C-alpha cells in the first residue's frame, strides 16, 4: 500500500542519513563526500516537511488523491457530526472554525503558501487551547470538550482542503519537484564520492577482504 511504502521510504531515508553521519566521523569536509552528506541532510529535512504537507492533501483509503467530488461524502459525514454536537458551546466552536478558514489567504508562490499553511496551523492550535479553556469555564463535560476539539480539528483540515484545494495541490507539486531534483543531486554527489574514494583513497579492498578473512 502507499502508506506502507511511505513509511518504508521515511525509515530508509532516516537510516541512511544516520549511517552517512557515522561514516563521516561526525565531520563535514569540503569534499564530494561532505557535499553528499550535506545534500542528504537537506533531502531528509525536505522529506520531513513534505510528509507534513502530504497530510493536507485529501486521499482515499488506498492512498489515491481525491478530487472535489469525492470529498463531498466527507463533508456530509462531518456535517452530520456537527448536527449532533453543534448546539450551545458546539455552535460557537463551529462558527470560529469557519471564520478561521475564511481568513486564511495562502497566496501565490511556494514559500508564501508554506508560510500561510504554517500560520493557519499555529492559529488553529491557539484557538483550540482557548476553546478548551472556555469550555472548562462554562462547565462543559471534559469528554464533550475533547469530542468538539477533535471535530473542530478535522473540520478545519477538511475545510482547508476544500477552500484551498488548488493551492494545496500546487504546494505539493512544487515540493515534489524540489525533492526529486535534490535526491538526484544527492545520488550524483554520492557517486562522485565513491569513485573518488576508489581512485584516490589509497584503499586496497582486496587486501582488506583477505586480511579480514585471515583474522
């Protein structure tokens, strides 16, 4: 499945970066190997960031990206949940979430969209903390507060996906392009590093192998 492949991709990427750091002796040199290590670190960081972006793209159970029509069923389901919990305190929570989504303006350009997405998440967390505090002051049962906060978080993400569908897809498209070319650069630098080590490193791998076997 796509989820299993993604988890394996992340695990092998982090593992490879750790091994590369150990191989370098925790030293970043001005060489092909040092440049390859730096490129790997950048690829890993962009991968972690991209995994966060990935969570904002609506997907089906099999990992396939959903279109707007397929998302209507999710909208219907979450609207039914609000009908059950959206009275009194819940109505105020729903109204604030809708206002937050309307206020988000991702803009154009990769970095502008990234900043807009980060700001929306920071603002959401701040509002959810305030809503928890308000619910406790109004003596709303803790279980009900937890349900409403979880519902508000899911509603915010779905509303963001709907209201800014093209912006989120554009963000992911640009990130894939950057991540792909950085990974290719990493492979090129790693290849140069291996060739340089074999040609100029002064290491006789045949001697190492036979010596290890003798010991």
